């Protein structure tokens, strides 16, 4: 080491001296500065898993929606339509595994175009709030992973079902129990939405103070769409007929489980030209069984005119109803009564309800359908004698904040997201048009002609392939040429061609049906209807519906009444028809 090098430098290692030289050379490029700690993280800026490059908009808040069943998913979607209004809200979904009624749930999310996040991934991200329409231990564990605020609402008309599997074997209403809301002794719910103040008296102690009354946004939506009733009825093809909606919740005490024969009886015994029967099933029936199985169970009823409503479109079907027949489910004992519709209870589900709930008292007070008596009289009486004010004492305790439910629920969630609250009611959400699972034209009817007190005749048609409680005297079997069943065709007394035929083909078609049938009839392209009896008598109808003309003229001839050379008037359902025969 040279002598001019200071002693202190001679003692330093070579690497240390080189490092000092590099620092001296680069000091002019970036002057040294003291360490400054970063600002506290801003919730919408610093987020685990956020992909800034993917996002076009700056996201204000991140909301995680947890769905467990189709029913819970349908309920949260009602609120998600409006909760992000005026802000940039990212809404992601995750499916809580474990429900036996969750089949096809992921597919439903994908059909919506929603982003589904796996449960494990959701636990690794930070969320501004969590939203769900159920409460259980898994939801509690998810909330603890990142300590986010969580908002829970009911997935039906309040909290009324007494289900020991949900409440941990303790009496009380599912959704209000310690087992669900405080599985480790402390509630994990930041806000619990109640449909009425009464539910506070049945709420577990651990969740007291976390509750908020939000009314029922679904009932408010149903009321708002009552003005669309004519449109919904046109979509169902009801016309001037009365629509009888049969509703079933799920479980062993439901309409579907205990009184499915009521569906068959209504379709069979009510005049097809005066009544339409539609069936609304709980999601847990569709996904606990399957759409395929439901269709097979009710194959004959569907072919006899029963309309089975597609899942997800029950609301518009309910708005269309003239009468609801059902059980202790939310659709019958809750929403139908809340809408002011006449209701008949076919299945008594009191054993599945919380005895302390006013909903139970309402269910027990509603009139019953007596399956041992003729159904038409009971149906007509229920419609004629309906008085919604009769149930107001009950519905006021079941549903609070009428007309304010959407605003109250949205503001509850927005408060957790630290977003501005709505000062006016948000715009009501959309309602899907009613849709039918499978629709069939009825091709075989048992027909009776009744003479009214004023001497006029009325035609009543009933589907032929179902067993009728009433024996129709002097009835006849009338089929469309579309009927394929050999036995039904061989027993038919009247066959009517469904579509008009060219005049030259009509006579050939008629001759081909005889002599196996008593009367055949077909409309022609020229606007006439040609009829021929098995004994060779031919009649031309210059005015009148082919079915109506064939039935009326067959009845008049059988009863030895004039059936040609005149004008005849007959009623079919609510429509009066004129038949001119020569």
C-alpha cells in the first residue's frame, strides 16, 4: 500500500472502497433523500388482486355478492339493479358451496354475464362490503378473512320458516337465530335487513342493534307492475278467461308434495274456455328435482292445457292472476295477499312456520280449499267475495315501509359502502315477461252443452285425457285432427280439421274419416265449414267457428232440434258465437 494513503483507508476492505467510489460517481444523478413512509392505503386505489390495466373506469367501491341457492341469488339481483346508481361499483359474485339446491347456479351467473370468483380467491381479496340473502357459518368465516362490512337480507317474504336444520335445532325462525348470525358467539353481520319491526322481537340477542327495517322490495315491485297486468295476460294467452295460479313452496308440506291432485282437478274440472290454470314452483323444486322430471310428473296436465311457469318469471304470472291457490310459501300467503288477490289455501304448512310470526297467523286465517267438494263453486266464490281489507291487520305486521323497500335496502347497502344515499326512490327494477316451460294445444275435449235459464245454450269443454270429478251427462268426445292417440281417435264422436283446407281437398278429407266417426268437419279456404255425419247427411256452415259449429249442430241433431236452414246462437266461455247452417 502506498505511503500517501491514509491509515484509516488502508484498513478498509477493497469492496467497501469500491462501493464508496460508485456512490461518489452517481451522487449527482439522484441526490440522497431521507426515507418517507408511504401514505395510508386508499381503499379504492390499493387493493390486492386489482388489475389496473384491465379496468377502463376508475372503480369507486368493490362489492362481493355471496349466493348459495337460486332463491338467494334472485333476491340479491333485485337490489343490485339499482345499488350502484351514480357511482362506479364493481360487483363480483362467489358461490358458497354446500346447498343441495345449487345445481346450475354457476351457469345462471354466466348467463347473466357476471364475473364469478372462486371462494378461495374471494378470501384473498379485499372488499368494501359483502352482500348476501342468507346467513351461516361459512359466510361468517368469509367475513372474518378480511373484516369487511356485510349486509344480509331475507330471501323470501321476511323470516317465517321454522327450520331446525338452519337454527341449530333450536325453535325460532330461520334467518334470525344465533346459530346463523353468531356461530361463534359474536355476530358477524354489520346490518341485517328486516321486512317489519316485529321481527326484532324474534331476533337473537347477539344481532340486536345490527338490524334495520327495509320493508320488502319485491312486494313493492309487484305492486308497481300491476299496471302491466293486461300485457302479462296477453303474453300468457289468457284472453277473457280467469287465470288460476297454483303456487307451491318446497318441502314435504308443500302443495306440490301433498296436493298435486289439486292441480289435476283444477285443469280437469274447470271449463277450458273460462279458466286457465298456471303452476308456479319454488326454485328448490326445480333444482332439487329437475325441469325434466317436473315435466314428466305433469305430462298429462301439460297436454291438457296446464301452464307451468318458467323459473324466474313467477312475478309477472302472479300479477296476472285472478286467484292464487297454494300453501305457506311466500308467493301465496305473503305476496298474493299483499297484492290484494283472492287466495285459497290447499296445503296447510303451519308445522314449518314460526308460531310467533304474524305471517303464521295470516296463513292460518286465509280460507281453505276443500278438495272433497266441487272446485268451481269454491273458485268463483273466492273471486267474487275477495276483500283485501280483511287481511290488512296481518299484512301491516308482515310488510313495513310499503313503497319504500327498494330505497331502504339500497341505502342500507350504500351506507356500508360509504356511498351517497338516495333521497328519492330509485327507479323500479325490470320484471320479466311470464314464460311457459312447455305449451300444448289441447287436441281432445270432453264436451257438454248446457241450456241456461234464459233458454240459450252454452258449450263447456274439458280436457279429455284427465279424470274428472264430475260425470258429464250427455257429453261427447271431440278431437282435433292433430290428436295422435289411437284409442282417443277411435272413441271420438266428432273430428274437426285444425287448419282450413282447399275446397277440392276438404271433401276428400271428410270422406276419408268416415264411417269411423259420427261427425267430421273442416273449414275451407273459401271461409265455409263443411260437415258430414256418418249416415251421409251433409251440412254447409257459411258463418261460425268450425269447432263451435260442429259441437252445436251435433247436439241439436242428437236432441232432435232443427240443425239446418237457420241461424243459431251459442256461448263458448265468455264469447257468444253465431252459426249459420244450410
